[in-house]
C-alpha cells in the first residue's frame, strides 16, 4: 500500500513540475520581431491581430492585396503587411531581404509558417500529378523555402520557428496532395529541431484537427471533388458506381459536423505558447477531435486505422461484384 502511495505521489510531483515548467515565460519580449505567413484569413489573420496587441512587431505576409488591406485596417501602425506567394522563390528572397533591413542586428524572434492550402481531396485514382503538386508546393516546399531564407535572422535572435502541420501529418485519411505535404512538414520540422539545438533556436510543430477556416470549407472541398468526378473516364465511374459520389459526400459531411472545431483561438494560443514559453513544446496537438480521436488513432496499428477510416467511405460498385 505504501508503495502505491509513493508511486502516486511521484506521478503527482512530476506532473506538477511539468506544469510549473510549462508555464515559465521568456521576459522582455515586447517589441520583438515576428514574421507570420498566410495572414489573409484563419489562424494567421487572428495570430497577427493578437500578437500585434501583445506588443510584438509583426510582419504579416498575405497572398492578396485585399487581405493585406483588411488586416492593416484592423491593427496598429506597428504591424506591417507584405505580399508573399510562398510558391515564388524570388518573392521569398525579396521579402527576406526586406525583413533583414527592418530587424537589423536584433534578428527575428519568431517565424510562424502558417500558409497552407487543402487542394483536392479525392481517391488517388481520380487524380493527376497537378492535383498533388500545388498543396506540396505551398504547404511543404514553400514552408521550407521561407524557413531557409529567414533562418540566419532567427539564429541571430536565438528565436523560435513554429511550423503549422496538421493531424493529417500523422494520419492520412483521404487521397490528394494535402496529406503527403503535411507528412513532409513533420519530417522537416523534426530534422530542423535537432539541427537548431546547438544554436539556441527552438522549433515547434502545431497539429490542428479540423477547424472552421477557409482551408477546410466543406462546400469548397465538395465542389472541387465533384468537378473531378464529372471529368472521370467512364470505366473509373463504373468501378465506383454512379451513386458513390453522393453517398460518400454524405458520410464525409456527417464526420465533419462531429469533428469540426468552431473556435480557432486554441491554435493561436499554441502559437503564443511556442513564442513566449521558456520551454516550448516540440509538438502541440490542438482541437478536441485531434486529442480524442485522430491523434490516438494515429498511434494504433494499421489494421485498426484502416478498419475505422474505411467505415467512413461509401462502398464501391466493384466491391459488390466480388
């Protein structure tokens, strides 16, 4: 009995120590420079506004002039917007040079790689290489390119790099380029974290579940999928069955309603913790769906993952012919 009591007290002590350590903050962060990609909408937009209010000097990159103007209108004079397409290497180099001129010898305290797109989500045999290319170019190659160009400034400040991945970087539950791109982000993040330890740079990865943003708009996703379905050759449609698209869409919509997180602020809170904590976490899993379902499922054997995920797909006509 005494052994169990000591074990219990030991666990409580470790938990309390971890909580205390997790809550320790870096001092004197007011006025530090941070750069955030993908600030037109969603996580990046909210993060730019919140970090601006907290006293950071924010460089917010937007893809569109409209997004940049709207963000600038709702923030202080201290926040600066810049147009950036992460698919364009020349654009990245020009922005990095501009940031270097702004931060001077102080360097860049934080880089938040948030820009991303979903791309078409459909069975692999419906897709061609171009359907895969854009999500990988934006979510992975663009993220790496921005990081490489900003890295000297981050090292100078001994700052932080926050890469926004996804639970889809641990578990691929649909076809398309999104999931390979996020698996790639996870690999890049892990190697970068180890490479930067010697320089005092912290590298963190945020894994959101399904949140209500422009990226995860179900109507847009289904419209893209339907456009691909309508162009499929007759033999592929015959294999899946004429009723497949509608039945599968209904199943996906039911799952989305169950999993969707309406409030996006927890993701921004993780970004803030990664930027301000004395001991930031290597990984942040965000969203009730991610914590209770996707993340635990990602750690299970493949046979269990396949059984559960395939139950969320409509049956193929060809499977009935067996």
